[in-house]
C-alpha cells in the first residue's frame, strides 16, 4: 500500500513529490513545509505506513496529523483552484465549477474552524492559526477581485516568490490617499475622454474603452513604477479597442491631433495615404512623477488584431541589442490583447514560444487582456474551448492574474505585481482584465440584437470611475463634488483642443519613432532607381576572406567543414566567387563599415541548402564559432539565429527589428520561397503598405529560395506573382539575381542608401553551386548592382530572337543555346522586377532592333511568375511572345519525369516558336 494513501487522492502526488524533494534536499522546500516534515518524521518506525488498505495505513497516523494534512490539502486547493471561485466578473454570474472549495470536500467540518493548525505557517503567519483564520486568508488572497493561476510553475523560487507576495496584506491593495486620488484622476480621464468623443462625434467609430477604463490607471502605474526599476523604454502593442484613450492619456498624443483625424481632413502630404485614427503609432518622452525620463512607443497596427505583438517584440529586441546589451530589462514590452483574439489567433502561440529563445527573447512581456467577454457578436463560450482566454500563457508556465475591471485598486495592484514578477524573473506574465464592452463592436453596432440579456445588465451598470468614486467617498477621501470638478477641468481642456483643431485645414501625421529615422529621407520611385555607390576595395575583400577562411587551430572541427571553410580562400585566390561568398563578403564589408547584420529563419545558420555555414560548430563541444564577428574591434555585430518553425511570428519580429534599427541589415530567410505564405498578413499589412499608411520606413530583406528543379509544388516557386501584385509606386524592391556579384551589390545597396525599403529577393537553390554562377573579385570591389544584365553578344545585328527573362532560367537557356549553337539568340536578364527598370528595358529593345521575335521566358506557369507584372508595367510586353508552362493551379508537378518534360517544352519553345502546339 502506498504510504501516502491516506491523503486526498487529488493531492497525493503533490505531497509525495514534495516529501521526496525534502528528503533529497531539505533546503529546497519552503520553510513551512520543512518545519512540518521535521516535526513528523515519516521515515521513523512510528510511521511505517504498512498495510493493504487506506484505512490500515491511516490508522497508523494520529488524528491531529491527518487533520494537518487535510488543511494542507485545503491550502493547496485554494492555490490551485481558487481562481475558479473569484469575484472577478462585473456583469455576469460566474460559471459553476465542481468540486467547490467547501471544507467538507477536504474532510474538514465546522467543528474544526476554531482548531489551530501548524499549516497556518505556510501562509506567512508566525505560528499556528485557526482554521477559520486560514480560510479567511485564503478567501482574501485567491477568491476576491484577483484570481491567480500559478501552481503549474515548476521553479520553486518562482512559486515561493509568488506565494510570499500574495501573502503580504492578503493580496489586497494598500494605497495611500494620494495614490488613490491619482488612480481616480486617471480613471476620470479615461471615462471623460470617451464621453466627450461620444458627444462630439456621434456614431463615429472610436472603439471605445468603456467597460475597461481601468486599463488607463494600470498602464500609468506600470510606467511610473517601471521607471523606478530602471526601465528606460516602454514599447506597447494593442489593437483598436481603447487605443485613442491610451494615445492621449498615457502616451501624450495631443487630443487636437485626434480630433483632426476625426474630422476627416486631408493629409498634408499627397504621397501619404494614411490610415484610420485608431491604427496610428506614436512615440514620446515622458517624465515620471519621480523625475525619471522614459521613452514611450506604441506601434502602428492593422486590424489583424494580434499581428502587432510580433512587431513589438522585434522593436524591443532591436533596442535591447543596440542600447541595452548589459540589461535587456531596461526595455519593457507590453502587449494589450482582446479576449477573442488572444484565444483565437495562432500568432499568439508563436509569439509565446519565442519568449525564452536566444534570438527572440526580450526578458519578459506583460500581456494585458482587455476582456470584453465577447468577440464582435460571438459569445465567449463560442470563442474558445479552454477555460480562460489566457490559457495559452501556460505554455511557458507564465503566471496569470484574472482581475475584476471594476475594481480599480485591484487592477493597479495586479499590474504592479506583474511588473515586479517580470523584472525579477525576466519572464512573461498575463493579466486578464475582466470587464465588458459598453457598445457594440463599434459605436454604430447594436449589440442587443445578439446579446440582449448581457446588454440589459450593461445598460444599468455604473462605470468604473463612478464605482471607485463612491468607494472613496465612503472612505472619506473625497467629497461628493470631487469627480465633477475633475471632469470639468478635463473636458474644458478637451474643448480647447477641439477648437484649435478646427482652425487647421490639414491633418499632420507624426511618424512613429521619428528620432530613430531623423537622418533618413523618404524616397520616391525615381530616387529608388538612382545608382548607389556599393564599391569597396580588393584589399578589404582580401582581409575579410582571410578571416572567414580560417578556423581556430586549437579546436577540432568536422573535416568536411574545415575543407568547406578553407575553400573560401581558394575561391578568392582563383578569382571565382560563388553565392555564399557574395553573402559573406556583403555582410563582412557592411560589418566593417559599422553596420550590424541580423539574419533569422529556419536553418539559416548553416543554410537550408548547406551553403552558408555562418555558424561553425566545434565537433566535441558544439561550441559556436562566428567568424564574421572576428573581423575587427570596431566592426558592427553579426547576429544569426535558427528560428523556431514559424513564419508569421518570426517575419513580424524581424520586421519590427528592422523598424527600430535602420542601420542593421535585417534578413529573414525562408526554407523555401513559398513558405512565406504563412506570413501573408505581415506582407499585406506591413511590408507592402506600412509606409503608405503610417510613414514608417523599413529595410527588412526577405530571401526566398526559388527555382524549378523538380522538387514539387511547394519547393519550386517563391510565388513571386503575389509579391509583384503588391508592388505600387515606391513601396518596395523585388529582385531575382543571377550572379554572386549582383547579390553582393544588392545587399550593400540596401544599407548604403539613405532611405529604407523592404527588399524581396528570389534566391537560387541550384545556382548556389553552379559552376557558371561565379563572379570575379574585381566585380565585387568595383562593380554595382545591375537592374538589367545585357547579353555579351559579338554581333548585335545577328540577333533575331531577343529573350527577356529572370532568375535561374537563364542558365538553362544559355546551356541550350550552346547546345544548339545559336548565335542569333540574345538572353537578357531582368534582375530587378520592381521598380521595373523600364528605361533600361526599352533601351535594350532599341539596341536589338533587328530582332523580330521578342520573347518573355519564364519557368513558371503562365498565371504565375512575372509575366502579368510585366504586362502591367511595360506596354511593349503586350507584343512579347510568351514562353512558359501552361496555366496551372499548383506551381509545379510532383512527378520528376513530368516536371522535367514540362521544363524542356518551355525551353524548346523559346528557341522554336513552331513547337507551341506541343505544349
């Protein structure tokens, strides 16, 4: 019979593990448990715990000891399940859970209430306490306005820290009179701001915070206290609910600007399309009440509710890497979620899995859920299968606090608790702010259509400010007119701002993180097409090559890796630089010039196709060697990280990183080009559109392996047609390079320009080691990026067929041209697909004036690739003969035989237009 059988079955394992832990290391358990185990020596002969039944085992234990165990079980029950029985819902009755925390469920009765138990020591008391006092304490700590989930945490020091903090003052707020008045003032700002907008802009969408106004004093308290902890920067992401109030009352954006946006005035810049007012970002400096300065940023966001979270984490990490390498905790990320969004959108899981990874950690994020208990019109019972919307936080064993949003002091108390936990343990923590949404999804929506009972209750419910004011009046802290005075002062100031706003003709949008970008210019398409000096010296290339070709002599490496690294020097000496050398030398020269480089993605350290080997592992220890960080003492920093198996989250993170660090070459590489499909929201909402919407430049580089080598539908195409369809005016660069030198100069151009645009590069697979895909050292040193690469034909007048194409297909056609001995065919490579180099293409067409057959050739099916893009941007393309695969639903065939046959048919048609009917 198990010697612990007399325990409540639900807690046997817990007790047994704890006792075994005590036997192994007494100091590893909390003092109250240690004292208990010392007092009842279960290893002695008095407790042999032998028998076949629970009754036989239990009979060997004195009654008072059994009762102690039952009280311990009761305490554990409150700690584990108390959050299910809290007073946290302001407008609905809580769901019922069983078993309850009634003492009878733990083998105790009312006759035990006045008995003193040693277990009381566990709660921070100096000695034994009565059961009644123990229950009162547990009810206050775990079942009042704050419910806490944390018993799943596996680190004893974190458990002890949390329990000690909860035991202080019974987990009840203790604020001074001045602090209470300050909370009321911030609550008044939140309530008055919304009611002012409701009056002045009737029916306009504002996604009000009404029902969750306590978010404002919570954020205010977090900023003030964080500054005292030494936090220097605060970066926040949130969707639109409550954003306008947060911008004004926390981030200091002038209400005048918001009113101007409400009035729908045109923008002061014609090239700027703008966005709705509750999507815009803001950056400001704030002096706290203690005199400390803290930088505040709230990132711009689209309506894809959780997308901004990944961007925020990237922004934070970039700031940490650049300015706070000694202490990441000096930058604090806070992400505000909605309850339906955090439960329903998979990006949250990706983001949480990043929290402790070397390439993505930010020393802990405070997650605050503005829990309206509804998603548009969907009830919370239809919005998730989990008990709580925050259950995703348990993936990383993060503590979760559920708080009644009507209890202002409890909300501030919980926020400060979360902040202290983050600063202490550098881990995520979640606050579930349980409130309601006063109006529908927006102010024009009628929620009673779908939730009539709930909205009857909400209509009668007082706002959090009035609830708190009544509490302070009852405490004698304020008089009956205090709130009216606060409201009048605040609304009078808003009225002034409204009058000032209406004197302005145009709306001026302040760029996000304007100080970070003050030295960069905004670039139109004409500027993007101007040449950029990307030259360097042969001597510098030689220096870098020497460093990246030599591994430490005192360490053991896999022989094949040694040869590969040494081959870099051989390539340089033989004047045949391959694709990997293009990358390494581009990164090396930029690092040498003081730029930083960050690369992340799946398998990027080695490279999916084993070409990069930017990180070399010592054979015996797996120590990591990064040769690119050994160039010089004054060089920039080279960061490269294999990512988690995520596209959406990681692309968002790296986009945020590039947004906050314009002097870092920030690269995300896909395993295969079309794997970026998983990040489509980032592409649509940020990468292609952010500058037009929010004035935010971004230099993120996306490397997408692309090329038809018979590897099937998912491993052939980077889906370039999708990116090209997103191109307009001057929003990004798209390139498909065919030579190492062009790749080298393309990467350098990205940083040497005095502006930033996203760069999408369709990179090769087979060309990584193609014997003809090499370049000279001289072309690296003194060349430049070529948007178009003309053919090197001996006699232009001989050319009858002019083929325009892009990418790796060039080498297939060039090989066939040699086989056919055709000197009447010219192959011209379009290396930059956007902005389209129309002038250069037209000059090429004019040069080959004798050609009567102009071909656009592509590996991709007719409905994919760059063909439709060329039709849109180049009038002459309408007269081109198209050589491509037929239209298909999938990019490529899975059968190697079929794929090869289709590829051959396209090649044949390029050189013989009579073969079209065989396709």
